[in-house]
C-alpha cells in the first residue's frame, strides 16, 4: 500500500501525539477529527476553578516538546492547554485537525479493506487506518437519580463548569470526592454561603509537593536542557517506585506503602481539627486501590464551619435539595456533580463494526480488552489510543500515550512499505494478552481491592505493571502477533 489514509479521532494529548508520530514516520495523509471547536481534550473541557495537573509538569508533557517555562511543578489548566496548542502548532499538527466533527460510527468494508467514518452531521471520511483517541475521561457521568430533572436551581458536572452561575453566598451541594472535587472544592469554598459534600468513598490525600518555578529556573532550563531532562527522569523514577510498590512484588512495597499511609494520616490529623470529621474522611479500602490524590487545601476546605461532609448515599433529588438514604433532606441552591467519567465504557458514543459486520460493543459485552491496549481481533487497521488496561494509578499517562503512538506509527509505516492492505491482531495473541492482564490484576494490591475499576467483574482500565515495561514492550512491534491482509 502507498500513502495510507489515516483518520485519528480526538485532538487531545493522545490524538495529537499519534499524528506527530505518524509524521515522523513519513506518513502525511492524516486527518484528525475533533468533536469540539478546539484542540486540547480534557484540558480544554475541564475549566473548573482550581483545575490543575496532579502529575509534575516536567513529566506530564511530551518528551519531544519539553517546556522550560512552566510556572509551577504542578501546572494549572490554562497553562497546560496553552502548552498543548503551542507544541502542536510548532509540530505542524493543527493544520491536520478538523473541528466540530463528532464521529458516531466506524464501519469496515470487507470488499475494499477500508473504513467508513461517519459524523453526527452525516459527513463521511474514507480511511485505510482509523485511530480512536477519545480517552477514558471524555464523557462525564451524572447519576440517574430519581427526581434529578426537578431540581429548581443550576446543576452541572465539574467537566462542564457553568462559569455563569454565581456561587457567592449560596448553598452548594457537591456530589463526589474524586480528583476533580478535591481541586474545585477548595477553590470555591470561601465564596459559597454553605456547602454540603456528599462522599461515597473517602480518598487518600497526601501533601502536594508543589513549587513555583522562578525566573532563574526558567533560565537554567533554557540554557541547559539536560537539567530539565534530568528533572523529568528523576520524577519518572520516583513514580515508578510508587508503581512497583503497588504491584506488591518488591521488597520496598510494604515500606513505601506504609510511608504513604503515614504521610496521609499525619496530613489528615494535622489539617482536620474535629475527630468526628476525621473519622468520616478515613478511606474504607487499602491504600493503592484507587489513585492517591495530592492536595494541601482539601482537608482545610472541608473542615470549614460552613461545610458538611455527608457519607450517606444520595438517593434522590428534589426541587430544593437532595435526600440521602438515611431519610435526611439536604437543602441546596446549586448542585455540582464531581462524579467522574465513563472510564470503563470504551468508545461508548461510537458504533464500531468490523469484519462481517461484527459489533465491537458485542465483542466487549463482558468487558473491554485490547492487545497492548491498542488492537482487537476482527477489526483490521483499527488502533486505539488510551484503550483498555492502559490507565495508571500513578505516573504520567503521556508516557503511555507516546509508546502507543510509536507502535501505531510503526505499523502504518509497514503498511506503506509493503503489499499488505491491513494488519490485524491474531486472535490467539488478543486472548493471551487479556488473560495476562486479568491474571496480573488479580495479584499485588489489586487482590485487596473491591474492584474499583471493574466492568462486569473484569478490570478493564488499569495497566498492572511498571510504565517502563509497557514502553519497552511497545518499542518494537512483534509482527508475530499480527496478521497481514
């Protein structure tokens, strides 16, 4: 095949990174379809007060575009979005992007070995290769609670923040205490009249080692890029140590997890005065089962006199508030959902049909899986980015995304250089990889967890090993696991 036509779906870190890797391999017939009106993915959408990265910016950035001018070690959302746009522009990626293109279906044509990509407005694109890069955090979830449509005041998800809604002096109900809530609650707590935080499960929150980068840091990084690369490398190795501890296979596992547990407990005790509130903020699962969160403001925010933390489940919504399963009614003027995303429902908004009309959602009926988190048997030239079992409990997802982009670019380059029209994962390799993932996820700290990341009893989101292992496995394509067509 010569000059394969590639359609990438999504213009966040994942999709833009794939486009850049393809260009580096000499593939230039690339179209990036983005459903929004601008690039940036989650960093375009999540504009809630206090939004920032929970991975140090020297690591949470593309390796091919290190930024010497981050304002903080943990940079805020506007700065990350500017970085994405600037790096993408510098790499010539923005000209490849078509915005306002909400892809709804992908259909494989057995006769022509091509894909038909169809958007919500009926626009179609024909492609030899399709790369869905829609992410695991792109579709917000609001619980289907009885009476939710009757609430009289404003209500919105944190990923769809209503900046036009005044919060000064009003009663705000916040449902959820995940990674977004621990950022936006401290940012708005002193503006509101009263706040009720509904907590299903308390997170482990440890001190955030943030720092402001001064002008001398910027000068140092610009003049001596090796220093910046060294900081990135050091941060990576620290995150790998935490990941190894989570695996439970290292002699350091128990000491590292115990140190984290002590840091969390001391943080909680130092920042929360009330013993009853401290008790409600103690997680009911072993440390490491869910992503450990970093914040210096969360505990002081919920310890305010005008803030209540409710641990009873929300069972219904009424015009002026919500009711919990103990029968208590909690008044609110505004409801904010910090209830996360459809992380286990991969490609939920896109109907995908492969060989002989087989539906991908039927294949994934018992839980999504993909070889290396990328390929699915029966779906030639369809390569996912940030697919099943590629999420992390720590470290930077961008390292994973770059590994996937490099692997995909190798396959597309081979298509361009050979007589093959398609590459498809062998069924045996696909099944073996899924067995490996589930087997590994049944050990280590995962064995102690109540399957926080499951889809029908199967852990579908998380990668069970070191990031370096994943990167090394994808560095060179194992062509024995693929079949050419």
